[in-house]
């Protein structure tokens, strides 16, 4: 997994002004929804962060005369990506992005990623010190959302890790904290909440996820998220999503991370960690053609490392060479 925002300085109030100003100056490119100012109930237009690593890289390369490379990175920079608020004070980050998105009439996507024993001591290890610390963090996160429209993906890998085995993590505590996060975030009046359910290649037997997802609050969520930071195709993920929904009793919707699945999964070792020759996938959209599949989203921010494998930097750090490859091989 990744933690894109953990390497940023703790945000202050000027961050809000910076993001809002950038959004107003540059505009917020949007895909797959209705125009800003659409009537209530219309499909959301997802928000593009004008201060993303990709946007800054494209600007830097334009200034340096690397115009072809800048145009390639624009395939990332001009498309909506999730915001991962990081470990410090999530409320300020969430508020700044939510306000900027609201001023353009668009919907931001956030990721809550701070569960204790996060990533089970792997590349993105970390998270809250204990349960109380996590609850305070979620409270800040939820407060930052206010009444703005938003999508929130809750704790990538947290449920699947417990099903597969996560030494050091207490299952009962983790599920209670996940259920608390779902409940608190869902209390925001215009927030859609999707609890992460892993990916099609991790827990193939969908029935094994049912009891854990229920314990983790799936019944109070809008649905579940699949393929976060992974590479399974839309078709494989959708088929798996329908199986998980059926195992849960039907009726649950889901979203799929299509950020880097343009060439499907890698078949070599450590297939999940900076695999070679991958490509950007379907740009974020709610036009999925599947009534149970609410959206394709770029939850993993393309170009940010999965970890220190294959020469990559630490998890979540921007890796321009990898980003270029993803963009160059993209089909759209």
C-alpha cells in the first residue's frame, strides 16, 4: 500500500488558501459526470487537485523545456485522484481540499488510512498508536468534511489483511475501529463511504470476507472498494465485486481503483510493488455501465511509489520516471 500524504509537512491554514487559489486559477478538470452546478442527485464530477505532485512535475518540466514529458504527465495531473491526508492533522487537509472542490462544484475523493498496525509492518507500516489515537484522528477527518460532497475510501487492506493474517493486530479491535470510522464518516450528510475489501487476487473466496466486512461496518457504508493500489482489470474486479456483493446478500455497491490497471496485473514476483510495464487505466468516472459499480476511481495516486522495491523511493513518494512509464503506455 501507499501513504502519499505522510511525507508532507503538517498543513497550516495557508494550505487552504493555496489549494483554493490554485483551483480557481487553473480550473478543475473533471471527467465522467455532469457539469458543475448540476441538480441534486446528478452524477458527481470528481475534483482534480491542482497542487498534486503530478501537476507540479508537469509545470517544472514545461519550464525546463521538456514539453513532451510534461504532456505525458498531464495524463495524470489533469485527472481526479484521491487525497490521502496523512498522519498529522487530517482535519486541516480534508477541509482545505473539500473547500477547494466545493468552490468548483466538484466532488473530492479521500482515503482514511491510519488504522493501528497498518500494512502489517510492510512498506507502508505505521498508523495510529492505539485505538484512542485512531478515534481522535477519525474525528478530525470527519469534522474536516463538514457538509461538503465527498467520497471516502476506508482503510485500504485493513479487512483483507486480517483475513489473510496480520501478526500483532487484534481482530476484534480492528473491526470495531473500522465500524466506528464508517459510522462517523457516514454521519456527514453528503459523504459516500466505501469500506475497502481488498482485490480479486487476494481473497478469491468471497464468502471469507462476509463476516469480517459485517464486523467492520459494511452494512452502514454505501458499499466497498476494490483493487486499491493493485492492477487487476476492470472486468476481473467487477466480476469479483458482484461475487462479494452476492455473498453479502446482494444490494451493496462498489467502486474500483482503475489508476494503474491499463495493462492488467504483472505475473512476476512482488506483483503488487512497482511492477514494470504497467499503464494508467480508465480515467475516473461514474459512467461504468454497471448499476452496482458506482465509479472507477484513481484511489492510488499514479506515479507515487509502492515502496522501496525495484529501485523505487519510500512508499507514497513521487517517482517521476515510473509516472512517465505509466502515462506513456496509457491507452486513454
